[in-house]
C-alpha cells in the first residue's frame, strides 16, 4: 500500500540529457558552442575555465596564428579549412572575438617538401608566390597571403560568454577519471574528452602517447602590430601580431617534457634576435625592457598526432578530442564541427530505436 506513495523521479528523456564535455580549452569551448547552436544542452567540467592563466591551460597562451599544417591528411586539412571559415566570419563581423585578418610573409629555408603547408593557398586570401627580389636571398621560397590571428586573451573570454548566453553551464572541478564524470552525470550518455594534456593522467585514459611540450614566447609591445612573419625550416621563427593588444608575439621554442613555469632569459633573448633578423622593421635588436613580457604555456602534444574518435561503451558514447600540440586553434572550429556531427549520429541511434 505504502508503495503507491513513493515518488519516482522520471529519468530525463534522452534528448534532454546534457552532453558532458571534460575540458574548457579552445577544443572543449568551440565544441560546446557548436552543440549549443545545434540545440543540445551542454555542461563543461574543467579545472581551468576561460579567463584563467595556468601554464597547463594551453588555450590561454597560443599565438594564435591560422597557419596551414604540413604533413597532415585531407580530412585534417578540411578541419583547418572549416576553422578558417569560422574565424574569417568573426574577423569580418565581430571585433570583440579577438580575431583579425593579417598580411603575412612566409619564407622557407628549403624548397617546400612533398605534403607541405602549400595546400593552404586554397584557403587563405590573396596568396601569391613572391619573386626572388621580394624576399631575403638566403631563403629558397617566399609566399605572401592574408590569414587570421586569434588573440586568446580576448577570444577565450568571448567564447566563455557566448557559451553561457547560449545556455551552456561551466562547472569548475578537477576530476581523476572519466568515471568521475559518469558518476556526476548518471543520466547523460554522451561524453566528450577534450582534456588536452589531462589525458596523460586520467586513470581510465592514461594515454602514454601524450606528452607536454613547453612553449615560451616574448610579447613585445609595439604599434607595428599588423604584419605576420614565418621562417620555416631548421630555424623555425614567427612574429605573430596581436593588433587588439597592441603588440607582437615572438617565438618559438618547443621543449619536450619540460614543465618549468620560470622564464628562461636565454630563450627569450634568442627569440628576440631571431625575430629581429626576420622582421627588423618591427622588432629592434634590443627592445626596451619595459616593452617586453613573457608567455609560457604547455602544449598538449601527442606522438602520431591528435586523437579524434568515437567509442561506444555500454549505454555511453565517448568522444575523444585531444593532443592538438601546437595547432589547437587552427584545428578548433573544424574539430568542433566534426564532434557535433558525431554527437548527432549518436543521438540518432539513441532516439530513433
Ligand atoms: C606558446 C604557445 C603558442 C601557441 N601558438 C599556437 C598558434 O599559433 N596556433 C595554434 O593553432 N595553436 C597554438 N598553440 C597551441 C594551442 O594553444 C593548443 O593546441 C590548444 O590550446 C589546445 O587546446 P585544448 O582545448 O586541447 O587544451 P587546453 O587549452 O590545455 O585545455 C584543456 C582543458 O582540460 C581541462 N582538464 C584537463 N585535465 C583535467 C582534469 N583531470 N579535470 C578537470 N579538467 C581537466 C583543463 O582544465 C582545461 O580546461 C600554442 C601553444 C603555446 C603554448
């Protein structure tokens, strides 16, 4: 008799259960935004959230240039192309996004190899091969084009605000495993692991292909912040403008398995010298000390490249999207688009029985 008084909480219908994302870097946030725009409820769980500045939160520190990657397959190229499309729209329509179109010069020490970044000529604007007298004679090849830079100090807070306005929910929490997430959201069945370098440590992921790759850049405050330069080859160097922050980012360096939060002044000096050689009209040999600050971040790298796949485990669908190393911004919106299509497929299988 008492039984009839027990209130049963009806479980949420599948279509109303939130999609749960672990990680609120550029990958987790662009994915959340896309899913929200497609009408899904979304929750993000992360130790670091948009606006935070830990060295382990790579998305706070990226250049971030859209530069075509070499050595990638056609599907990965398409992710970059989709990202370019999204960023271009933001650059044209919404300056608060922190995305700008910049005039770029790229110089190559050697002739471009097979499967080089040259495919990017079909994506960027105004691409042209420079004539021999248009670039320094010690380079083999020179290209000019317009591409996009994203200022992460503006873009991450912009994305965070958009997600909240679209109804997404952020929960600040460090978890030890994906299992912790399943316990937190017993009703959800679609989980996305966008935890960057976190995937090396999560108890039930422990991906030993993941490795930290430290970056240290110089930020030089200058109003000459509208041209981008790349030197491609052994002495990989860049000058990435941040027009909205009135400065340029000078780099770069990649230090595998180094987690130091301290500025290495020898690296900083070397980056200034290399940037000066590459763009002397922007970067003086000895910039005044008060015009210099330092950027340190740990890239979430992965041997063999990033992971992007979908697995079914019982009732749950788990999508993995991590290991983007030095290219997470350039892949972000394309990866978000791919993940949201995977979610749509999983949703269809779950709802249309
Ligand atoms: C100096 C520097 C320059 C760069 N320049 C460029 C560039 O020019 N162009 C470009 O495309 N890319 C660039 N990058 C790379 C880019 O920053 C990264 O690829 C990108 O930010 C990775 O994003 P992510 O979302 O995968 O990881 P992250 O931004 O690191 O985010 C990971 C998220 O997961 C959360 N997380 C992890 N583990 C846990 C856990 N156990 N519990 C809870 N939360 C957890 C974190 O708190 C965080 O929210 C640069 C990087 C650096 C450091």
